[in-house]
C-alpha cells in the first residue's frame, strides 16, 4: 500500500504540473486558494463534469483518491492505467455498495478521499440529493470533512450534452468540519450541512451575474434531459439541432449562451419556460399525472435496440440480449428479460443516458446498441413509483 501510494502521489503531482494550466484554460476555471492542514481529509463536492476530479485536485493542491462509478473499470487497458496510477474507489450505481464504504474508510487512513456526494451529475442545473449514508460515513472516518462547491459547472458541461462551453467556472472550499464537530452531529445533521454547503442553482446565479458560455450546438442533446412537450403533452417527440430545441407539434425554442430559452422567431410567441430547471420542474409534475393515468400493464416508455449487459465479478461484462426496452408500472424489460420493479432497489444513470440497476445482488447495465435513448425518463418514473409504493405501505 505504501509503495503504491507513493507512486500515485508522484503521478498526481506530475500530471497536475503538466496539465493543470491547460485544463484550467479549457474550462475557464479559477479557484479560491486555501491551505489545508496535514490531513487526511474526507472531501465532498457537487458534481457536473467528467473532469471535476482534475479541477478539485487543482483547487486543493492535495493528493486524493476519488470514488468513481464502477463502469470506468470495464474499459480494458484504460481501466488498468487508471487503477495503476490513480486507484479510484469503485462504487456500483443502482445498488447499496457496502464495499465502497469499507474501501473509503481504509483509504482515508492513508490519504485524502474525495466523493461527489450527489453521486450523479445534475440534469437541470440544481444540485441533487446526496447519498443518505454520506453523513454516517463522514462520522465513521474520524477525519476532518471538507465541503467544496463548484460554480458555473453546469453551463460549462451540461450533463445532457457532449460538448464543453467556454465561460466561467469557479471552485472554493465552503467549510471544514473537525472530527470533534462531526461527533456532536447526527448523520442527518451532517448530511444537511453538506447539502447546504454544496448546493448550487446555475440559473439563480446567472440571474444575479450572467456569464456567456460559448460553444457550438448549444441545444444538442437536450432531449436526454427534457422529454415532455408542454404544448402537445407528448413524450418522445422532442428533438434538438444546433441551438434549437423543438417538438414535432411545432413548439420550438432557442437555448442561448446565458443558458436561458428565447423564441426562435417573433412568430413563436413567448417561450413556455425560461430555463431547463423550470421546464424540468413542470415535467416532474407531468410525470405524476402520466403515471396516475397509466393502466396496470400499459407500456409507459419504450425504446428499440437497447443492450442488456450483465456485470460479473472483477468488472467483467457480457451482453445478455439486444431488444426493445419497455417499462410498465410493474416491470422493466429488455426483449425476453423482465425484472419486477419491486425487486429493483434503485436505478442509477451513467453519463448522458446509460442506466444501471441490480436484482438479487446481480448488476445490470442498459446501453444503446446504435442510437441513444433517454434513460432519465425511466429513472424518474421508477423513483416516482417507488415513492408511491412506500407511501402506500
């Protein structure tokens, strides 16, 4: 462990010196300097971009191990490089991962550990809920807790898009909680402090002090986040091209450099919503009505050409079937493989649209064979049905 840690620290320092300035320039990233003590620390932060680990490493000037989604360990030689030089801590999305918690506790005895407390990047520009077990884990480490907030990350790299926009991104330490302070708190109180510290609303910040986030095809991919049309009420009819987002019914808006919607032309009238956040809030209400009107075995959503991948030990994966993905109030199916929703604890999203879940201790991934699908609509409906089921008990 000691020899590997020395290797990881040398590589970490070398790459930071070599690439730190380049990465800062690409993202327009600046940060508030801070001098942390000897540590080690448990660090929590909000999360909006794939390179957030590099940015927080630049901002804190400390070696740290990162908690990462299990899927990065299934990329062959690239995974070997990541493991050998950086040793990320694997966490399986879509299931309660006690192994990840144990590995965090082991690692934080030697060096700093960073976890992104939401576990998911935001689709709507607002920091999401954090893992319920985070507070308990923070107390169990016996280490100081650092909370770190990124500002401007959502509009720099929207989760629903594959592009980077040049604007402004800023990072800073919000609070440092000592082990003594953490002992005086309940796990729920720790969670609340973390939530308050890392909370970010991209659009409220833009209203106060707007910045322009310049790039190409600004609206491309929005259908990965927004899937209900407010004009016709249908789902699966929204598309994007360039900076325009539109429906087959004729509704269309332009996504601007400041992140707000505007009419494409004067004939379009007022936009139905000014922000992705507001559209998403309406969409969540629409999903509730949609779910209520569904028949018991009626198909809510479906997409063709989806791979069902089984995840085995040591991150080995195998395509079990390629077929039509469907979801009803009771089942999630890919071709002939059907899973009762009551047997699924949670469904996690990876990247833009891919989904992960587990049944009876076995993990599965859903990935498009050819054309991307909107995985978020399935996750949102699943979460709603699960909450309803729990409230009915």
